[in-house]
C-alpha cells in the first residue's frame, strides 16, 4: 500500500458553500484505478491533514494527470493557501481499528 500525505488549508466559508464540489472531487478520485480511500483529519481553522491510500505507487502516479486538473478546478478555488505535500511512501503499518 502507498500513501500520499497532504496538509490542506481551506477557506471554511467556501468549503461549506461548495460542498458539492468536494463531493464531485471525491467521486472522481474514488474512480481512479488503485485508489483505496482517504483519511481526513480536521485540524481546525480550515486545516485538514489528508492521507490518500493507493494499492501501489504506480497507481498514484498514473492518476495524477486525471486528478491534477480536477483539483485545480474543484478544490483550489476553496483553498485559503496552497496545498502542502508532506510526503509520499509505502505504508508500513495500518491502524488496528476497534469498534466503539
């Protein structure tokens, strides 16, 4: 498994007003071959830490030409600051989730 980790800075008013754009991005993202899912953490004040999971690095890189323009069209207008790529790499341990 391969992960792409980003820190996003959204304008909270725009994010709320354009939730359909976020949903459309999520739909297109989910359609990409090899995409497993995302973990998004609300850090407050419009900041979100995002971990996108892929089956392998090649799938993530292959999706970039499709996803990049979609980010530019749907998500960038909602940002208060540019998205920061924190890193990419193989997942070495997964979460052991316990149902509460």
